[in-house]
């Protein structure tokens, strides 16, 4: 029996592994946000693919080769708008607001869902930027949620680098993935895979597909480290939130600004 070992992969308790996770989530947040010319240029030049691929290989041991992007910013933006904002007959193929997917609400009203979601952000002293580049960011937007995961990974990396217990941040990642982000990514993947999405830049579509699958792998890794997720709606006695010291961390205090 032979075992293939990938040299150079950061171990589970290495700050570099948490930093690589942070990179993937921040780049996913960029893909979910409305495209800017600067972001398109990074994609067109290959800088985005290089950064994503480096973090991906670091975490998985596998190379990541993105499909070629569309050739112009106009087409890049139009594909995003078509897939995520307007789409066929004015409806998006895959809405990027979790509240627009009834299946994700789990029987809750959207206001209650939003309150539960925002509780995660507030626990870490984070708040929405209400006037960021002319847009009001919704707490249940995929870009917001991916950015929050990046913050949790950042806090994990800092704790590991300082030889502090990182289990609280890992539990927060586990719970946030299980309750919100992983089902959301799977839903987006499902919608993109079952609708005609030829206008969406294929490299952006590939990121959502990869992250949906990888998020389930992350849940398994986190559960192996800090225990299984317990749905608070089924078991009200739980420890969802870690004891965070947000004021003493170097994480950005404004999540979206």
C-alpha cells in the first residue's frame, strides 16, 4: 500500500493554514461582490488566479486551474448582473442574498433570520458599512458572509501565531458554515449548475463550485478538531459563540468598510 504525501502543506495548527483559508474566503468575497474594473484587471492579468491557486494548493495539495475569463470588463460585469441580479425575465439565476432563497430560511421569517445572522457579526464587534462605495451591504449577502469567514480565519491565525487557544474561532467557523454559509454556497452551486449561465465569466463560476465543495470538507475538518455541530434549534443548550476578545485583536472592526 502506497501513500502519496504532498510536501510543503501547512499542518492543521500552523498559522499558515488559517491564513490560506482566509485568502480563499476573501477572494470568494471579491467574486460575490459587484465587479470593479480593478478586480477584472486582476482576473484578466492572472493575479487573482495565482493568489487563489496558491492558497488552494496549500490547503488541498491539488493545483487549481481556472477557466479563461471573458475578454472585456463590459462582458465580465454583464455576466455578473445576468447571473446574480437580473437574469432571465428580470430574475437572477442565483440570488446572492440568502433571504431570497426560502429553503435557506428554515421556516424563519427573513427579519428573524437576519437577526440570528447579525448576532455572529456583533459578537466579534463587527458592523456593516452602510455607505461603502455607494452600496448598502446586506448581512445575508454572500460577499458579506464570505468576508466574515475570512475574519474568523484571521483571528484563528493570530491565536495560533501567539500560541493561544484557537478552538473558539474554529467553533465559530464550524457553526457559521453549518448554519449559513455552506448551505448557501451549495444553493448557488445548484442554481448555477441547473440554469443556462453562459454569460457568467467561467472562472468566477468555478470559484463558487469549488468553494461549495470545499466548505463541506472544512466542516469535517473543524468537527474533527472541536466536535460536531449541534443545531441550536434542536438543542438550545449549546456553545455557538466563542469567548472573543475582538477589541484586542487586529481584525478589522468594520467588516465591509
